[in-house]
């Protein structure tokens, strides 16, 4: 059966694969036939993700992405074990909720290092034809906070906005190698972390957070499905874009 969204015979590397959107991406990529490389800090939670996946030949790599200097060796090790990477999803990230008056330069640096710089370093390594196959696809998971204003998330928003901006330049540079680079920008998605956060809010605060999403809050599969599209041959003519997936929040 013809399926342009198939990931059969593709190696997909996913950061942040131990929870939330990254976990869902790993699971759903396996369902689409991919061999998946799962990267995150927590070995036990990575193993949990692996137990939910289909197929075999997947690879688990426990690694702290704040250590930028080891990413080159990580990518080389992955390629030596499973072959060249065909697709990359950078879903790893940390959030920080603080008003600007309380944010320090160290706060900005910590968030930026994991959210943006680690992703950029993976892209740097995957730009080498030894590591990424021709016609590869790179997907950076950004956020609508990179394109809208929301209080108390300046460090997080800055890191996501950087990804959206860098994606365009990367797409221009990598087009000659037929490597595509795109972002997805989710709105509020019901990850376990978000569900726990919403449970701590009173009724008015919870309603305020949900208000503005015409289609309601998102599910992790809403984001993983978009990532699969961008990784697959179905999007072969799409690059340098920021796909906003927010249930209509930004149409107001």
C-alpha cells in the first residue's frame, strides 16, 4: 500500500525521548517503521519508552545534553552502531517560569544550553555527510512562546525563538545537500508534566490557561504526527518552515 508518510528503513534520532512529546515521537516513529535512537538523561525512563515501542533494532543512549562537548562522539557512536541518521527530532528541553526581574544570566544560559545549543550541536554534527544520509530531515521542537508574548517565560521563549530563527538559515545552507530543516511550535500540550501543573491551579487559573485554544488543549500525538510528516517523504518540498500546532491559539 502506498504510504508517503512511511519511515521504513529510516534511522530517526530523538532527544528528550524519556517523556512527553519526545517519548511520543519515539513511539510513533517506531510504529511507522523507523529504527529509533532514543536520547535523554534518565536510563530508566528511556527503557520505559523502549518498552512501548514497536519493532526492534532501536538504540537507547542515556546522555546529559547540557554536556555539549560529548555530542560529537555520541553521534559518531550512533552512526557506527545503526548507520547514518535519516531524521532528527530535537524535543529535549527545560522550562523556567520566572519574571524577568528575577532571571539571572545563569538562568538564561542553563535554559539556552539545553533547549537551543544542544540541538544546534546535533545539527552541526549531522551536517556532515558521514553522519546524515542525503535527503535527511531535521525537526526542531520549538514553541508558540517563540512567536507570541507570554509573561514569566522570557528565558524559555528566547531559546525557542532562537531555534525558529536558526532553522531558516540552516535550511538555506543545507538545501544543497538535500537536507531539510523545519520547526514545529506546539501550544499547550497535555504531557504528564502539564497535567500535573494544571492540577495545581485553582479553577479560575486553569480556565484562563485553557481559554484561547479554540480546539482545546493538544495531545502529544498531535505533535508527533506533525513530526512524522516532516521526517517523511511526504514533506520532501518543505524546508525552513515553522509549523504552528496550537489548536488555533495564534489565529486570534
